C-alpha cells in the first residue's frame, strides 16, 4: 500500500532564505509524485509532478523537487522564499496504471517571516 | 474556462438533514473525484468516477453517495448528515484515471453539521 509522510508539520523561514519541505513515500509500484500548494481558504494548486521521467522536476514559482528512489524521498525546495509562498504544502503519491487514487500527506504549513 | 466549480461555498446543516454538493468541470476530463479535508489529515478520497457511467468507493465512503450525472457533473449527497461529516469538501477532475495525469481541484465547500 502506498503512503506519504511529511516530516515537518510546520516550517518557518525568513524571506530570501532557502525553503526545504521534506517528504518520504512508500509505494509498491513505480509511483507518480506531486506537490500541491493550498493558500488559506483556497483550493489546491499543482506545483510540480514526477511521473518517471527526469528525477529533478521543476515547477511553478521557482520550486523544484528531486525524486530519490534509494531514499524514497521527494523533497521540495526553493532557493529564496517570498512572502507569497506562505501556505500549506501537500506531498501526494499515486500508483498503478488505473484508478489514479491519490494519497495525501498530512501537509506542511510554511511560514515566511519578513 | 472556469476549471472545476463547486456549489455551495458554505453550508450549515442540522444533524439528520440531507444535502447535495454539486461539482462541474469544463475541461472535458473523463475522471472526477470527491475528497474531504480535515485538519492534520490531508485530503481523503470519498468516491471517484473513472469515466462517465462508473463510480467507485474511496477511502472514506460511509455516509455518502455520488452520482455522475454526465461527463461534466459529479454530485455528492449526504443522506443524513452527522457532526463527523463537518469538513471541507473538494471536487477534482483529471483527463484520464492514470497516475500520469494530475488532478485539478475546485475551490471547496465548507460544511458544518450541528
């Protein structure tokens, strides 16, 4: 069975410093992995996805993530945080060719200090 | 192009009342999904419809029913609401039901059951 663990429930950074949000997954098959962002009282927006092509994936707003099969990790990074990055971030895994059942991590709330 | 729309945005029910949450997408997607979001638990799949004419249970289907009315619309019904169903409900859609396609989310319905 697939599962996702987001290692930090809250992360706080200063504006202009790097962001690291950690995610480990468990999957029996070749997974697809996603990062979604949710701003307060809004729906979820896709940041980036990995579907077995390049292991370093670039997304919107300067975010990127690296798929490391040996470590079963898919950490999200950004070189320089902006105030508008403050939101909740979800790491998500999907496996199998059909059904596309997404399994969500519990979320990481990112706070950006000025 | 509105993407995924949901109605209503907010709803308050008394225990035992019924209601239907509506969802529509204009992206010509084949697959649609209903999730609930509770604090600290990410999103959990209630029901999904891989294609028009099919529906299947997700992780937490008890107390809910769904109808795939046509390719565009997918509704979620609570027959007898309970306080445990207080949550934020998200509808999503994807082009096909495979792990390669990301899901697009609506803005959510915030439901309170008293």
